[in-house]
C-alpha cells in the first residue's frame, strides 16, 4: 500500500491550489451573497484542463487518474463549493455518462466541447415527486416517428439554467419500473424544453440550480443514450462517480475548516492567551483533523478502485456518507472556534457550513448511502 501522491499529483495539487486561491477565493463571498454564477471562473478552469476529468485525450479530455480528479475537487472545494459543484456535475456526471454510454458520434459531438468548457452540461434525474426514489420518475418519453416526445418536469438540477445539453432520464412505458427508463441528450433551445432558476438556497448560492420543463419536446432518435431500459443503470453508475466528486469536495471543505480554524485559534487571544491553547479548542481542531484524514483516505480508496476499473459502489457510498457528514461537523466546529465572527461572512466558515449541508442531501442523502451500504453488507434490500 502506497500512501504517497506521485510527483504529477503533487504538482497538480500545487497548481490547482494556487489557481483556487488566486482566482476563486477572492470572489467567493461576493458571488455567494449575490447568488452569482461565476462563468468566468469556469472558463479559466477549462483553460487549465480542469474540466477534462478522466476522459481520454482523443475526446478532448485530460486523462487524469481518479486520485488526481479527487485532488482537483478537494482544492476547488476548499475555495468554493459552488464552483466545485458546477465542475462535479460537468465532469463526474455528464462527461462520464457520455463517455461510458454514448456511441462514437455522441462522444465526438459532445465530449471535446464539454472538456474544453465550450458547453455546459447538466444531469436531470430528480423530479418534484421523485428524489430518493429515483425509479419513480414520471417524465415520459413517447416514441414518435424516428424520435421521442418528452413531457415532464425535473427539479433541483445543478447547472440546469446554464446548460447547453442536459442528460434527461425518462420513462418510456406506462408500466413504470427501472427497466423502462431511458436517458436522452437534450440540447438547449429544443422547442418545448425550458428552465427556471431556483434562488434562495441555504448554500451553494453561486451555483446554478434550476427546474426543467419538457412540454411536447421532440428529440431525434440519435438523442437516445445507450438503449431503452439502460437508463436507470446509467443514472446509478453515474452517481457512483458523482458521489465520489462530492466526497472529494467535502474533503476540501474539511481542509478549509482546519486551515481557517487553526489560523484563527493561533491569532485570537482571550484570557491573555491564544484560544488555541485551550483544551476545548484543541479538541475541536483535533476532531476536524481526524475527520479530514479519514475522509481523504476513504475517497482515495474509492479512487484506487476506480483506477483499477473495480466495483466501487460500496466504497464510494462509504466515502460520500462519511465525508459529507464530517464536513458538516468540521464546519460547525470551525464556526464555533470563530465565535461571533464565525457567525458572519467576514470569515469563510459560515459558508463552509451552509455549503457542506447539501452534500448530505444531494446525489443521494446520507440515509440513502446508509441503505446502499447496508444492502451491500447484509445482502438484504431495504426497499422490497
Ligand atoms: N451501478 C450500476 N447499476 C446499478 C447500481 C449502480 N451503482 N445501483 C443499482 N443498479 C441497477 C441494479 O443492478 C438494478 O438493475 P437490474 O435489475 O438489472 O439488476 C437496477 O439498477 C435497480 O436497482 P435497485 O433495485 O437497487 O433500485 P432501487 O429502486 O431499489 O433504488 C436506490 C436504489 C439506491 C435507492 C436509488 O434509487 C438511489 O440511489 N436513490 C438516490 C437517487 C439520487 O442519488 N438522486 C440524486 C440525483 S442527482 C442530484 O442530486 C442533483 C444534481 O444536479 C446532480
């Protein structure tokens, strides 16, 4: 077992951290306050190849290994989870789905543009009545001529309002069930496809979240990704990658909490001593550090399996569950260390807390991760 990052991975971390500190951190608070999507940052990340993920170079990707991918999410997540979320959806969900399930034509058409940031993608699974129970989606795809007509609504779709292409999951038959689900690539501007931005979120306020509507929206047959009936497997396998990105982003939040908490505990004096000298403050810092180390190792273990092409649903869910809950704990303690200052946006820790919370909800709640883990360990399904 080798716990060392190789030179390329270490250099990548140094480069991404420098970029994040110079280009993302300075405007993170303002973008959060104004709920402003920082498209200029996405363009700059694209120029550095950070949107290319593990996609091979022949499709315009960066051919990173999965640990490198995690390092990028960590460093961007340490600066701003809104940006990390935008990146995660683009790289881990949309690009991975098209790379894994698209035909040659679809890969050539979309991947180079996605990897270069020329277009943005979104992943449209969740519906108003289908969150954790993803099989129960009601968006319907009806065959018509050589194509399909989509009708339905999606909600809480990251990048939904800025996406040029959406991976849309829909039922193809009235009987329901996961074997009738199919995935479609629907382009912005397709008649009948509209989006409406959702404002007022607790956190991730600089990320774009939208509801999508499909009304008699016709897409040609070549919009179908994979085959009819593969849609649910496409969604679930995509989430194995999406959850990995979320977990790595949470490691970044915890690292940010350790850095901010340590800095403040050294500087802030009460009772004529730095507050870092008090045992109860050291208790909070040390718990954060333990969570940081554990979360990072869990993420890298899942990445190690992904690098080998080995099954990793269990390990990814363990990492996502632990890292997201740990990020909330760490951010809560980081606010506590900062006292009343931590309760204001003078410091980044209150944003860390608000941003961390959603990681225990989106891409599968902590409760769903525990049921996935439970099923793997017990061999007993919770739902039937
Ligand atoms: N990889 C590949 N296939 C998988 C899989 C995986 N990880 N997990 C399940 N499958 C396959 C199963 O093998 C099964 O196929 P077969 O019948 O052919 O064997 C099929 O999918 C159905 O599996 P289940 O019976 O286990 O499905 P279920 O209805 O019991 O649901 C669940 C399981 C884990 C609860 C799932 O519904 C789930 O993950 N729910 C949470 C959904 C979620 O994470 N939503 C977030 C959406 S994205 C988002 O948050 C917003 C955004 O913008 C990013």
